[in-house]
C-alpha cells in the first residue's frame, strides 16, 4: 500500500479514538483512547520519516499514560466488572483490534527508515560542511537547531504542548463529572 493510504487509515483511527475519548463513560477508557491517539501519531511520524518526532511522542505519550493511569488507580472507586457482559466483550474486542492494527502499521512503517548506523548525507552534509558559514554561529549544534531545524524543533514543542493540553482536558472532564454528581 501507499504511504498516503496508511496515513489516511491511521488518521481515521485517531479521529475515531478522539470521539471515543470524548464520549467515554469512565476516565480509564478516555485515557486509553487518548493513548491510542498518541501512538497513532507516532506511526504517522514514522511514515513521514520523522523518527526524532516519533521518539519525542513515544516518550511524552508513555509518561502521560503511566501518570494518568496511576492517578486514576489511586483516586477512583473500584467497579465490579462482568467478564461475560456484552459491553465488556465488545470493549475488549475493540481494544484488541486497535492494538493489532496499530502494531501492523508500526511494523510496516519500520522498513521505510534508514537501517541503524547507516545514513544518507541529504541534509547532514549541508549541516556539517556549511553550517558555520551559513549561520554565523560558533556553536554548530545551536546553529543547526535554530537556523536549519527551527520548524522541526517547533514541531517537537507542539507535540509536548498537545500532550499537556490533552492531559488537562481529561483532568477537567473528571472535575466536571464530580461536580455534576454532587
């Protein structure tokens, strides 16, 4: 399949997960759906050959999910589950299908990346050989980050900002639900 088709499929799944997170009856389901959105974004970054953004997103998403699940585990009441109830069976089946689908696209996106240890000098040659003259910076790393990779750095900051907004939105939903129940 074509990369654009993969991107479209993953983005449709992310939209479905966003709607599921908004309409989730419990916060754990909302957190899991939010995590699915984040890992879908990782797959999009890999398909677009931006592994540095994918790494930032994986770290941000994993930390966010761990913190949110820990907070929910410590702060919510325990509900009894019915493993044979149709709703639980549908939820588990949907989660399994989502995980398998995301893993398929993740594994399929990996070969598009350069093999470990090998690189092409498309952009890096420009950085290494011309950065000091083009940027006027005596620090090569600063010159590359601020003059050549500024938009990429902005993208990484946008990922972290979006993660923070997502966490705040989920926490705000918890606050609204607790106020309405009182």
